[in-house]
C-alpha cells in the first residue's frame, strides 16, 4: 500500500525503522543456519544413513544420489543456478557480517545512533 505524504511516496515498509528490520533478518538468518547445522549434525551422528527424505525416497521413487541431483542441476538455466546459490549463501554472509557488526559494538565503538545506522548500511551494502 503506497500513499503520498508531503508529495512523496510512502509505504509501510519505509515507515519501519532500520533496527527492527535488522533484528528480524538477523534472527531469521540465524534460524536458517541453525536448521542446516542441525540437519548436518543429525545425519553425521546417525548410525543409519537413511534419514528424513532418504528414508522415504524409495516409497516415492525419488532418486537422491549425487549423480542424479547433479544431472538435474546441470539442466537448470544459469539464472536459476545463480538464484539458488544466492538463496543458500545470503543468510550465511548476512549473519556473518552482522556478527562482525556486533563484535565491533562490543569494543564500545559505533554505539551512537549515527554509528548504528552507519554500520547497518555497511552490512546492507556488503
């Protein structure tokens, strides 16, 4: 919903301050990373290699070996591959840079309102 305020376009998203956006995005990226780590650890610690979808793959006639998955990904257009890589890598990079931002704050620097916004925009740009 876009409306004009003082002859300028304004939307609900532009009215939300920067900090809540960072807070939500940082927590969501942390959840994404935690879920991936939990999945990897549970597969590594399991005595039976047939976990989750591997357990049900014969029932649904899914072929989940690396050769089949590689041949499927090989048929994807370049834009889809780039998009998939971005979707997987963005939470890791965003969470890492935001973590560095918090470490910078732990040194006692950048804690003014201007410093918070500046480091926030740096995280967005990276």
